[in-house]
C-alpha cells in the first residue's frame, strides 16, 4: 500500500516536499531555524530519504539499522520527541493531498504504522547514544586537485568513531545549517585526522564552497557516522567494488583498512569517470595494488576512445561485460544515476540483490 500510494505522488515530488515543509513549519515553528534559508537542497534530500525508506519498507533488517543511524545523526539539529509528531502529521497530510483517490483508510493506516515504527527506531537510537551530537574539527589542509575537485584534511577535537566505508554529515562556516554528506577517504588513524575528497557539483551550494573557499583553520562540524558499506573479512566471499568519481573515497578507506593484513578476500575495484582526468586517485590505487596481490584495479573511462590502459564505456557496461559477479559481495558508490544504472544492469546480469550494497546520500 505504501509503495503503490507513493508511486502516485512521486511525479509531484517537489510539490509534496514544499507542502510538507510548509505544514511542518506551521505545526512546529521552532523547527524552521534548524534549516537553511534556501530549502531547495533540503527538499531534494527529504525525497531521497523517502524513496530509500519506501524501497526498504518490507526489509526491516536493512531499514531499521538505517533509521537508527539517522536518529543518531539528527541529534545535531536539536531534535526532540515533539518534533517527530509534527513531522509524522505533515508527512501523512502531504502524501494524502497528492495521492487523491489512492488515499484510503487502509493506506492511511499503513503509512501511520510505518511512520510510528520509523520514529520509534530513530528516537530510541538517539536516546541510547552517549556520544556527542557532533564533533568540531579544524581544517589542516586544503588542496585543489583540479578546478572542481579538492582534498580537505581535518583534525577533529576527539576521534570520530566511524568504520571504513561509512559517511558523515559536515557543516562548514561558509554554509551554515547546510549539511553535506561526505565519506572519509582513509581508515581511522591514531591521530583521528580525516581526509575528504570533494567535487563541486552543479548547483552544489556546499560542495562549491568547500572546493573554492575552504581555508586552513576553518572549524567544521561533523555529524554521526552513517552507512553500511564495508568488507567482512570473515564472510568467505570475495569483493567487487564499483566507484564513480569521488565515490572512490569510501572504497579507498576500506582498502586502507584491509592493507593492515597480509591476507584478505580478493578485491576487484572498477573506478570510472567521463575522462582520464576524473580518475584523480588512480596512481595511488595502483600503488596499493602493487603491494597487495589481493587487489585488482580496473580504470574505466566513458570518452577518450583512443586512450590506452583503460576499459572504455560506462561502469555499468564494463562491470557486466566481465560477468555476473554472483559469488561476490558488491559495493557501489557514485552519483545517484551511476548507482541506479550499475545496480540495474548487475541485477539483469544475474547478481543477487542481497549481495549488493550502496548508500543513498551522495550529493548536496
């Protein structure tokens, strides 16, 4: 019922989001100050979260851990129990308004019960977390790798307890109240420092500010770790990694972690971009592979047909050209369109859905 009714309103997604936030701010005016003046990014993020939840609504083993991470992360906004009630009321009213005749008493009950489970999971996780709501971190280094790409290294006041492959939300002084999800490109270090790779995406308020205006000495705020990318060394299965653009960052963090051991599952990493320049970390990945025989790196470019030493085509094309990878644990990271096309093609090629993992939040 949830999926069918959401399919009705999804074509009006932007209007749904506008109506939702208008009603939320009417029901709970204090929530308005939690959000930036420009709500465009936030509306897009709400819809991606909704789509992700709807996709997993009948898979509680995947959904509940995601919601618990989301609940811990939302502590940085100062969310309290009363806010969840207002959000639920606004959400159901928004879907109802645009669902038309598809909204029945049974559908309303399904949405209400689902939201109750979601809110309870988030609140319980937030209440149980004894760590800080966010970590302050100082920018130690800002390096432009290209016109639209930068590496930023920060030093948190206290180590952030993330696992290799996870992502965190970041707020910068240049864009207050606009949080952007970034993946550390390194495994946790003894000194706690974290490295981020940031590409300035089109209309990306935060990413463009980070690439162009970040200064050494800036203070960032870092939210609770989220995400489910990672490698289980004890699973007995080898690993396929598919990374587009800066989606290579969490893969590099995982490789950084695995390199501590001499024996690991075999890892096949396809790293892709439109041009050779987009493969900004290829030399470093190839150096890791030279010292670790369990790792194979395959560079992929969509253009430059005469270029040697790379595979040609989209990541979806090239990865499925190699086979179905049905015996591997599969990790995918990149733009939403790259994730959609790659996962769809792999499913058609015969990769089991429960072997594929990806995270939903990858853009501003």
